[in-house]
C-alpha cells in the first residue's frame, strides 16, 4: 500500500513527542561569561520580569520554542523579552556597553545553530512585539516583528484584508521579511520585502528610526533583503490587499515518481506562462518517505475559484491524493504547518538556476542519487523543493527604488530549497555532505549548460553559503556603504555573529 505524503507526515507527527522533550533537556547549560553576566544583570535590574536565565521554567520553555533542534541545543546565557522599541534599544545599548554577543529571535525558524539563539550570549526574543493594527484608511497594516503569519492573517481576515507574507503558520514576520519573503500572492504583488512601506528600526546606536523611501532611501533599500545587518526591525508597515473573508483556493496533490517527467514539464510550463494568470502560485517538492520517493505539488490561487484552468496539466496527471479546495489563507498556513514539525535536526540549502526542463530533471536525479546513501539515517525526511522566481516577481522587485537582492534576470528562474530533517547528531556530517554535493553538482552543471544564476536566497541558505556576496558586486558594495553609515563600529557584524553577515557566512564566523 502506498502512503500519501500528508498521511506519512501526520504519522510522523505522532512519533515526535519524545524528540520534543529532548529539545528542553536541562543537561545543556550555558557556560559562564563575564560580559553576558553583566549584560543580563543590567537588563534584569531594569526589566526584572523580562529576563530569563537557565534553570527557570520560562527559560526552558524558550529553549523548547525553536523549530530546529540545533537552535534549541545552543542555549544563551539569558533571554531578554522586550515589549517595545525603546526596550529593544536598551538591549542593544547594554550589549554594546558590556560587549556581550547577542542574537535576535522572531519566529525562530532559521535552521542552524546560533542563527537566532546566541550560544552563551544574550538572546533578544522579539515575540512581545506583537501589534497588528490597521491604518485609518486600511491601506497599511502595522505589524510587530514578533508575530507569526498565522496571527497576522487571522487578525486581518475579519477586515477582508491580507498582506504579503509567509505560507506556514508559525514562521516569524521578522526573519522572513528581512531576508526576502515568498508569499502565495507574490506573482501578483512581489515578495514580502517589496511590500513594506515603512520599517521601524533600532540601529546600532540605539536610535529608533522610521525608515521609508523618503526618510532614509539607502537604509530602506538595504533592509529589503539585506538581512539582520543594519538594525533590529521592531515594526513592519505593510501594504494591505483585499482578500474577502480570507478566502482563496489551494491544497496539495501527491504523485508517484513514475510521473516525474510530466510533473517537471508542467512545472516548467507553469513558470514560463504564469504571467497569463498571476493569481496562481506553485511549489513542487520531492521527498523520500517510507522507502520510496514521492512528489507533492502545492497549488494555490488568490481567489476562491475551484480548479483554475492554469493548473489543468497538474490535475491531468494521475494523483494519489488531492487536498485542494476553497479555504481561508489562515487555514492553508495551518495545513502547511502540520507537515513542518519542530524538534528535529534540520538543514536548509539553496541555489538558483535559469528555468529549464532539463535542469529541473537533472536536479531531481542528483537529489535522488545523493540522498540514497543517507536514506538509512534514523527519522530522515529529505525534501527537494522547486519553485519559480517568475518574471512577475522579478519585475515587482524594482518597485520603490528596488531591493538589495540583485535579481536582474528578465527570464524566470528555478529556486531550489533542500530541506532535510533527521533525528541523530551522528548523521549530521553525512547528511550535510549530501546536501553540499547536490548544490555543487547541480551548480556546476548549470554553468556547463549556460543556465547559472549566482543568487542565493538568505531564507533557504545553509550556514556554509555566502549569501550577501551572491547579490552581485554592486549591491554588495552598496550594502557595505549603508552599514558603514548606520553602524560605523560594526556592532551587527561583530557582536551579532550568528547569521549571514555582509562579508562572511555564519559558519566561518565561529
Ligand atoms: C517550515 C518553514 C516554512 C517556511 N516558509 C517560507 C515561505 O513560505 N516563504 C519564505 O520566503 N520563506 C519561508 N521559510 C524560510 C523562512 O523565511 C526563514 O526560515 C526565516 O528566517 C524565518 O524567520 P523567523 O522569524 O521565523 O526566524 P528567526 O530564526 O527568528 O530569524 C531568522 C534570522 O532573522 C533575524 N531576524 C529576525 N527578526 C528580525 C528583526 N525584526 N530584525 C532584524 N533581524 C531579525 C534573526 O536574528 C535571525 O538571524 C520557511 C521556513 C520554514 C522552516
Ligand atoms: C564571552 O564574551 C566575550 C565578549 O563578548 C566573547 O569574546 C567571548 O567569546 C564570550 N565567551 C563565550 C564562551 O561565549
Ligand atoms: C517616513 O519617515 C518619516 C521620518 O522618519 C516619518 O515622519 C514618516 O511618517 C514616515 N512615512 C511613512 C509613510 O511611514
Ligand atoms: C506508475 O506506477 C503505477 C503503480 O505502479 C502504475 O499503476 C502506473 O500505470 C504507472 N504509470 C506510468 C505512466 O508508468
Ligand atoms: C478554517 O478552519 C476552521 C477550524 O478548523 C474551520 O472551522 C473553518 O471552517 C475553516 N474555514 C474554511 C473556509 O475552511
Ligand atoms: C505549528 O507547528 C508547531 C510545531 O509542530 C507547533 O508547535 C505550533 O503550535 C503550530 N502553530 C500553529 C499556529 O498551529
Ligand atoms: C547506511 O548506508 C550506507 C551506504 O549505503 C552504509 O555505508 C552505512 O553503513 C549504512 N548505515 C547504517 C546505520 O545502516
Ligand atoms: C535547456 O537547457 C539545455 C542546456 O543548455 C538546452 O540544450 C535546452 O535547449 C534548454 N531547453 C529549453 C526548452 O530551452
């Protein structure tokens, strides 16, 4: 009997409770650190109920709140939970004064250790910044960075509005939007970072700025994809779009692998032609589960119309399971959330190529070839996810003076996301090696075929990948200039080492 992907994933969920317990194992304790002892004591004096240290229940709950086990396993000296921009400013000033290393956490979905949890350092947990409010004329939603997208969409639903953000309930507003942000509505309106009217930012000096195209065009540009290198965003003012009752159409089709060539042909064709109906969105994923590879295709449509014709070629391929239907945006993000459990070891990797059927097939072949030898790792769920950066998305990137991503292609691109989950630390090395091999081999082939594209998507990149330089020389230099102006001492480069820095990847910084 064939297990469908979703069924397989829900069975998996039942097995995960034991692993979650491991995420809050009190055996792992932070080492002592004089700088961070001072930082935590100073903050605790001013904000006694908002600083949590090892051994307290709130600290343990915090450690258990990360998506990946690798992040949960690198505990901070203390956690500070600011509730306003001035309190975030106090945290930055304190970290500078004491020279304590820090990390900033929004939704906690970055996969690798240290990305949003500072080992032995100060972790600034932004989840208390959870405003969701509409402007008087309903054109702008003021969104605190500590929200998850489920909270955002379900709060806006009664006003018949949506914003451009994540597709999975528990993802944070902060990380997704500062790195780019692909939405179900990106063919209509662009990426999340292209739909921010104004950022409220705490800079390295502790100043609180309103950053928009009129007030600080250079910093506004840099925040559109440059990641956490310029300041801590406390509020995003996002353009709203009508979505009556939150209703749209979407779901997943699962297929056996012998239909792969038809699936990839439909994927390529969709990517070439989706400008004919930009309401449509598509994610194609291949995964190994229960001894076999399966394909699962997510189809979404920005209106509550059943079976839009643009997806006919997918519906025509014999499927195992079809969960498409008219649903709310918030409910679709919950369905996705259920297949992305927390508490496992995780790695994400990325690459970009020109859209081409032969390239897509090659990626899947290499994914299978490199995954087979690691497929015996306990609890492994490897996925190879293909999306198209469409010409509509690319043209939206030049709105409001352009973003920092350096995506200047006029042709559609394939965006690859390798996403592997597994259980045991003993398997880390060979799984990471397999992912690295897939990236190396497919990128080399794309060069040989004239289909190479340098761009690395921050939100899907591994700690070994050099994201910011991949934006191209001109953007990289502009970003360095903006950082020199707003952070002349390099606070975000030196004291916040954990994520993608302007000149180095997270791995090389420790
Ligand atoms: C299950 C799953 C589903 C996903 N779905 C999508 C999707 O639909 N579309 C998409 O584009 N991406 C998606 N991603 C990728 C996602 O965008 C990244 O993992 C992103 O970093 C998550 O943001 P976060 O706030 O949850 O993470 P965090 O780990 O909290 O933050 C990530 C990084 O951003 C920094 N940061 C966070 N908030 C701020 C802030 N306010 N100011 C400055 N720096 C900040 C953190 O310090 C950290 O370095 C998904 C990832 C997962 C695991
Ligand atoms: C302790 O803090 C100092 C200054 O921030 C830093 O250089 C050092 O690496 C920290 N030690 C640990 C174990 O984190
Ligand atoms: C832009 O920033 C300025 C000053 O920093 C602020 O007064 C103004 O309200 C901001 N504009 C928007 C649209 O948020
Ligand atoms: C794919 O495999 C299934 C199950 O083995 C079989 O029923 C179907 O006919 C095959 N289709 C093609 C196109 O090979
Ligand atoms: C959304 O989910 C809720 C809770 O499961 C359910 O009651 C509601 O009917 C769903 N709405 C739609 C439109 O699917
Ligand atoms: C999303 O999934 C995570 C991990 O399984 C879970 O802890 C969280 O409650 C879910 N979020 C929502 C809004 O359902
Ligand atoms: C897993 O498979 C690899 C290669 O196929 C093999 O070398 C290794 O011994 C296997 N490991 C386990 C734990 O079975
Ligand atoms: C895809 O790329 C290959 C290699 O460059 C090329 O031979 C082929 O013509 C391309 N396919 C299409 C449809 O452009």
